[in-house]
C-alpha cells in the first residue's frame, strides 16, 4: 500500500485492512518557513505518535526527510500525519 499526497494540517490514510509493516516514508516541506511534522499510527481511535520531524523552509538544506523503518501496522490501523505547514508525503506499507 502506498499513502501519498499533500496536506496542510492533518490527514489519515485508509485503514490498513490486513495489517502490514511500514517500511519507509518521505516528507518534503512546501512552506516558506520551517515546519514540524508528526507521524503516528491510529489504533482503535487512539493516536500513537512514532516520530516528529523538524523540516527547514522549502528549497533549503533540511527541507526534506526520508527514513527506512520496520514498524508493525496492526490490522485496520491508519497512518496519521499532522503538520504545521504544507507537506508532501509518501509512505510505503507492505
């Protein structure tokens, strides 16, 4: 499953109906100033944050972030992104 797009605020993925493993994600700041992006997994309506990224202004060093991970995503859980600015995102769940 790929979960990708742009958000300015917060967004949840569709439920991961069979469960799986979050294997990687990328974030790109599209805002003129620095932003904070929080990433989490929503399990039974409870948010569980797994990472917080501080991204520099768009076009500058530190404005993007990529991470390879191995995080279990339970059946019917959702990926949650919450940001203080505009961010492009790309998540891969296998």
